[in-house]
């Protein structure tokens, strides 16, 4: 049966090694005072995948909760990080690994299961390279994009592709990820079909960006980036032919304008629903 899986992976299936990053930061750290973190950064790229990877990779982290591994996008120099709610939902502990290999503990400060988004705060960090949030309303089918994350625990992995479609309805559970059985990937509904398990009684649907940039378990919460180095989506789901196979070139990302619409609420430590972490 075809599989639509959340691109977070349970820790039991994660390899211990990490991949080397492609380069140092090419962007400035976001300054204070912006109501939406990350939007006041100027990213300089030459429009190539290599330059985008070098500029944005330092702003993407690996997130481990002990039961799941995913990715996150740095929003501020002092450690505010955006990820998927299903990566950190129900987590008793959160640990972040940065692009330079350093680590920090983190706490969940806000969550919104209705959009499958959450914000965590890394402890005792400073001088981080914040991401630039772009405009997903300006995205067009056929635009070239880059995905950055930690598939299968391989931090800083970069893949590229195009925007395949817009406004794809993807339905996910708003339940606690810790209640999922070991090795069971997060259930999704798409195109009238239910994949990879029961989504439960409480679900939410968002309109996603579809991309053929390769996504695999562990990419959840990572960045989908345009060729200007701006984050246009948060990678959240993948379609696969079977549980054992990898990316089939059908990935889904939450549009960054959806992120912007709820970020101030998440920054306040609150949630858009009753399923607070």
C-alpha cells in the first residue's frame, strides 16, 4: 500500500552518524525587535544550490526527543527554533544539535497542532544564525527549491527539486506523538486515502506546498528554501511506495505564510488548540 508518512523518524531507527555541512553561514543573524523572527535577515546567494546550502544550512538543526528525531529552523540568535508539532508533541526532553556539532537542551514554548507547528527554546545559546522567512504566496509551480534537514539522523542533508503543486490538502492527527507505537510512522490522510495508520478522532488539514525535492524520515520541521535563501515552507510529510522505501519525489511542506500567521501566538507560549505540549 502506498504510504504517506510524516517525515519524522523514531529514534530506534536513526543512525548514529551525521553528515558534514556544505559551508559556513552566508547570512547575518536576525536582530531584535521584529514581530516575526527571521524576516529582517538579508541572505546573499548566487542562485545556485551550493550557495543556498552554504547560506541556510547553519540555520537548520536536528531535534531529538528520545523517541523521535526531526529537524528545526532557527528563528532567533538566542535559540528560538521552529519545528513540526508532531516532532515534539508529548516529549519529555528535547535536545538540539546545531550545524557546528554543538548541542543544547530545549523546552517546548508553544505549539499549534491545528497547523502542526511548534516553537522550542534552546537553553544557554547565543550568536546563532537565524533563518530568513520568505513569502509563500509568491511561490509558483516550477520554482526551484532546496530542502535541508536531518533525514535518518544525517544532519545538514541538502536535496533540491522544484515546486510540483500548491494548495494540496494534507490531513494529520493532532494527537500526542508519544502515543504512537515504536517504529510506527505518523499517520496522514491525503487525496481521500488514509496512510500509515489511523489518524484518530482529532485531525487537522492544511494546504501544503508539494515538492519533488527528496524528503525522508527525519526531515520533518526542516526548511524548504527558495533560490534566494528564504524559507518558504516547513517540510512535514512524504509519500512513499511502502514503509521500507524512501522518497518517491512527493513531499509536502507547510507554507511559511501559515507559519507567520500563528508565530506570534507560538511566541507567547500559547496554542491554537487545547492540545498544548
